[in-house]
C-alpha cells in the first residue's frame, strides 16, 4: 500500500519509549500493568519503569543480587516482585509511608522450579512451577507471604490473561492438554481442562504445542484461547489457521471458530477493537477477522479475512543515542514486521532493540472502500469503537452515489441496520428506567447498570444533522429519490417501533412543498403516512398561503390529536372564524370553561356587529345556565364588551333573554 490513507492498521502516534535492550540493560514487559522494565546492571544502576501513564511510571534502584529473570509490580505499584532464582521470588514494599522492606518467598513444592509468577491483585500472587501452581497472599508489613492454595500438575509453560485473571497451564508430554485456573477475591477455582487438536501427532510423543502458538484474549466480552495452527492435516489445505476455543467461566471449553489464513509462514496475533489481527512476517502484511460478521450456522464457524491483506502504515522513529539523550538525529523509518518485534495481548507490539512500545490501531475510514457490500460494511462498522462519523459518512456516500430508485434496497438495508442498534439501546434504556423506578421504591436500585451509549447508536438527530438535511439540499439529486429516501428512513423507524421525531416529517413536508408536490403531501396526510403532531399541524398552517387546503388539513390533524383543543381554538380565532371556534368548543364539551373575553375580543376585531351580538348572547346564556344570571363576573374582565354591546344594541337588548 502506498498512500497512508489506504492503510487500515497503524502504530499509535505516542508510543511508550524506553532504554533499548543492550549488554548492560535488560528489558522486561508485564502484560497485566502494561509496564516496560529497563533493568541496568541487575538494578544496581537503576530500574526505569514506563507504563501507559505517569502514575504507572517510576524509577528506583535495587541491590544487584544476581540476574533478574522476571520483574513485575502488583496492581497499583504497591509491591514489586523480582525472580532471580528457580526457587524463590523476592518482594520489595512500595506502599506509601512504609519502608522499602525486602523479603523472599520460596516455592513450597520440593524440587520444583519457578517458571514465573502473576499478580492477581495488589497483594495476591501466583507462582507457576514446573510441578503446579501456588497461590499466595503477600503481607508487606509482616515481610511474609501466606499460601492460600496450591495445585499439583505437570507444567510445560503457562499463559496469563489479566483481563479475566485466568492462568492457562500446558500439561502432558505433548503439551496440548491445557488446564485453566481462575482467580477472584482471594479464591482460586479450577476450570475444565481441554485439549488442543494437533495437526500431526508425533511418535514418540514429545512437546509439540509451543507457548508461542497460544494466546488468550477477550473478544466481544468472551474469553478465547487462540491456537496458531501452522499447517493442516489435509493435503488439500496446507495453509495455516487460527483456531479459537471459547473458554467460559463455567462449563467446557469448545472449539468455536477457525480463521483461514490462506498462506503459511511465521505469524503473530493481536486483538484490536474485538478484531483478531494476524501478522504475517514474510509478506509484511496483516489480516483482520471479525468473528461476529456472520451468523453462527454450526458448532465451529470458518471465517475468511474481512478485508484484503494490508500492511501497517509506515512509521518513523526518533533515534536517541543514550538513556537520557535527546533525539537530535532525523527520524528514521521503522522496520515493520521485524524479527525483533514481540507481540503481546491484546494490542501491544514491542521492539526491545529500539526501545518502543506501540499500541496497534485499526483505522476505519480506509476500510470503507475495501468492503463493497454496504450491508456487510455496516455490520463491520457498527461493532467498532470510534465508528459514528465513519458510519455517517458512509450513509452520505450511499445517498450521493445513488441516482435512481434502483439503489433504494441498499439504502433500506443501511437504515435498518442502524435502527436495529438504535432500538436495542432505547429498549435497554427503558428497561433500566423501569428497574430504577421499581428499585428505588424497594431500595435496590444500586445494582442496576445504566446501558452504555456506544458510538454505534445513530439516532434521528445524528441522521438529520449529518446526513439528511444536506442530502435534501443537493442540487443534482432527483427530488423523487430524495422523498423516497426520507420515507425509507421513516419506514425503518416505524418498523422498529421508534417514535419518529417531528423534524423528520417537517423535512418531508418542506421537500414536497419546495417541489410543488402538493398532491403527494395531501396523500401522505390523508393516509397517515406522516404521523399527527402539534408541531406538524402548525407547520401546515404556515403553508396556507402557498397551499390553501393546508389550513383544513391542519385543523383535521389537531382534532385527531384530541389533546390540542386550545391550539385549534387559537387557530380558528386567528383566522376570525369565531363561530367555528365556538362550535368546536361546544363539540368537545369545553364551552363552560373557556374565556369569554378571548372570544369577544376576536368577535370585535372582525367589525361584524351581528357576529359580536351572537357571541355575546352565547356567553350570556352560558352565564345564566351556570349561575342563574346572564351578567359577567368581574373576574372575566368583560366590562368594555358590555359597554360596547350597550352602545350597539341599547340597554334593553342587554337584559333581553337570548338563544343562539
């Protein structure tokens, strides 16, 4: 790939930089805390720890007591553990306001060798030996460690997943029987062991499954063991595969997905944004897989790469000449897919020889042109973290490139996929609200978690602001297609039972009026394609000068709403249809409650004396029926109208009984 815009994988712009590995400087990486340790001269001339942020970065010295095999902080940098021998682990206290006490803990199992260790909390640690595991609680103030639990098992190698606190042990002669253990709140639980299917079973049996061929990662919230199967048993399919075993907290681990690599060679695995990224060294390219991009149709689902193979975007490095030197040399290109790279889960690439730790990133914009199937593209984008603006740009592209109704099925598919996610979020919000209301009355609301609104939730406001409003103003787009697209979006919202916001209906109406499509507007309203609402009725009223029937359409809509009686009266009075307003309030039973002054004001403004007479008499009759007296109460503020009536019709007419 040539231009940087075409690369869908990149190394992060702000890597963690550390002193590169050398004869005097050893480099270690802790996957749990994402910390790089640069240990000079066994720590005697300094240990520099670089983490993802300033809080996790620290520098200190320690006595040189021999070669460091492994070094890690507990969570929160509270206790440092250092392994120098095959029998024990040393601890140094880093708890604030406590002295840097150093003490040691030997493994309990006789003749066992410590392969490594994993911190599972700030003061709980697991020793992994070649004969099993030992789970300890560390007391830095007492300079001691207490054995909580141990398990004997032959161990070839181990892996640890800090996200889930699960340790995976490789046992048996061939190494392909894996035994997981889970750790939580001081408890160790043995999970179901499982067997990795080897492509070739050697005779005599020997260690065949390497630690480099296994990785653990959380994908879509589930823990998977990923097995890099270098060549298949079938002669027809000599390419490598990545086999995913789903490892649940309870129950058996099962083979669930196979990622077909279509080539052979050296590979490395990352997981970025729930995508499995497979790096291929010889071609200097990477493949990405999305295990959710197809519906499961069998116990084991086979997947092809989502996109064509692509290389990581070229990267330049600033070269420094010493541990604290300022980079003065011009940037040099980084050797991508270097044999010196070390890949860690989920998304970390380290070059110890150059002193760089990068986070691998997936860039979504370049993927748009690589996935021609827009439905599949939407499925892919909707599952990504920073997807909103890319999705909205795809929507605009789909509409811009469409010139006739033949592309409407594509538009419909895109809208339906967006609104399905939108609906799921709305339902989750509703369920949460109901649970909170019920819980608050019972005092148990604290257990409820508010649903997280991800960028995949594209609501009506997003679509209106970023896509539809500009689309309707397009000069080169057929107006029939514009209306078809707007109605398609409304159809999709209705299909998912999402209440359509009035501004979308307004956009439809304005577009229809702009193109003089009044017959279509009339049909949409007549057949309730556009749902009734007060804002919509007001919009129709404003169109009366352009389209006179809009006035009656508005009144009809307000009547159907049955909650808009006041608005109907105001509309009729504003049009000087005072008797019509009077008849309307009688028809809905509101005559006894309305303001007489409002109607008398409107009647006088018409300068029709007989209309004023009729309205005045109507309210006199109401007063008589309600109070036995035709006179108006002082609180009704109708004095000026009484005076006006006397001037027009005389004192006797005022006292004369009348009917309307």
